[in-house]
C-alpha cells in the first residue's frame, strides 16, 4: 500500500475517493489504497509540497511465513488492567 507523509507543521485532511478523508498530524504518515493515487485532489496536495507519497510501506505487519496482525505490540503498556492487592507479590 502506498504511504502518505504530511510534510507540513500543521494537521492535514487528505481527501480520498468514496468520500473518505485521511487525517494526518504534522510529520505523520498514513496508508492509502493504490487507486487513491489517481485522485486529482491528492495530486494537488503533492504538487503543493504539503504531502509526499512513498510507493510502499516498509513497516510490514506480517513476518516471514506469518499472518498479518491488526496491531503491533506497544512497549511500556501492561495488558493487565486489574488492581493489585497488598497480599499479591
């Protein structure tokens, strides 16, 4: 999938086909469908230098021989939401 990168210091709303919009913060990236590259509104933002389009996302969610996952592991976040009792150690 192509990747769109916000090159400005302000949040952008990138118009996509089928009435969809990609919201990108300053310096952030997002994936778009390949068919969205033909949209004239998207080309206008590229020509203005507000966004950059990279051919493919190098951050693949699927490992060798593995299935893709919806989300990556977040370092520093504990999945245990329960409270700790004073007797548990």
